[in-house]
C-alpha cells in the first residue's frame, strides 16, 4: 500500500477525505524526486511540490466545507480542480500552481457559504504555502471567476480564464443537469421551473468559454443538454408542463 508522508502521512487507499483516484495518484507522485510525474495519465501533475500542495489543499477544503458550510458539496470544488488541470495541460503558457490552488480554493470564501472578507479562508491556507506575491495573484484569480461579481467582465489573466471555464463547465452536461435539479429540489421548485434555468443560464455557457480546450469540452456538454431537453419534451409533451 502506498504511503505519502510528504502529503498527509496516511496511506491513500484508506484516505478519510475520499480523494478521487486521479488526485490520489498526484499524491503518490510526491514519492518521486524532482522529476515530472509520469504515472498520472490524465493530469500530468508536475513537480513534487505541486503534488504535495494538491494533497494539502484538498484536505484543507474538505475540512473547510465540512466544518463551516454545513457539508456543502466539496465534490464541486474537486471537479472544478480536475477540469482546470485538464485545461491547463493544454495551455502551456499558464502558471499551473496558480491554476491548481485557485481552482481548489475558488469557493473557499463564497459569500453564499461563508461570511468571510478579503479571501480570509483562502489566505489562511496560502500564507504558509506560497510567497506573498503569489498569494495575491491567486486571490485575484479567484475573485475574477464569479460572473455576477465582475459584471460579466472576463478575467484579466490566463489562469483566471482557466478557472472560470472550469467552474462553468461543472454547470454543464450530465453533471450540470444533476446539479440544476438538485438545486431546484433544495429550493422546493417544481421541475418545469428548473427546466427554465436551462434557457436562462445553462445553454448560454458554451459561448462564454474563454479557452480553446474548454470550448471543446463545452461543445460536447452543450450537445448532451440539448439531447436531454429534446428527450424530456418527447416524454412529457411540448407544453412545458412537466
Ligand atoms: P457556482 O457556485 O458553481 O459558481 P451557483 O452557486 O450559481 O454556481 O450555482 C450552483 C449550481 O446550482 C449550478 O450548477 C447552477 O446551475 C445551479 N443553479 C443556480 N441557480 C439555479 C436555478 N435557479 N435553478 C436551477 N439550478 C440553479
Ligand atoms: Ni464554483
């Protein structure tokens, strides 16, 4: 069984944080010295330091979300991280450490979940891990992700664009459909109201992607949502009264 003392001191197979397999593989890579990771097929995870930080940041957001956000879905954060690293792998000009940490911390101070100011939760983690300069870069990146808070302005940096795309991709495709109906259910809304959310937001996301790799993923997820809506109409009639 693999152990990763450099990351958390626990063996991966019995990880209490249920870190997804691909992230665990990144953690396992911390055993390797200096070289870029070669055993991580989907997400070339780079240097030893990146690998170790992934494990620590993942553990931090688990604690944060379980402790302060009423068990709010930390899995969204992990999916955004995975999307972001997939995009970053095809954007060689980006700073991967910034992308990685901004993705993992992008909802750490979400006003819907936490009453913090000035990226307090993100800074608490970053202060011990990166330079002051990089901490500011990562916080700026996180703050540029939200559409509403930036009045639709695109992020200024490539890293911000990648994390914004990664976040939006998680509102599309099969996972986007699942999240929309979960949201509707949580708010006591009838199904047809959630179907409206597709026209209001989800079907607009494809054309808002910043990066080429995200545009390709978004095209597939968009087509899947359209097929879903078509099938829904077939099963329920076209009057919209499901
Ligand atoms: P995020 O935290 O990922 O930036 P939001 O907090 O805006 O996004 O939304 C979380 C999830 O809930 C998304 O998948 C979004 O599509 C969904 N959602 C938001 N508003 C509605 C709505 N009115 N009806 C259905 N789903 C919604
Ligand atoms: Ni998000």
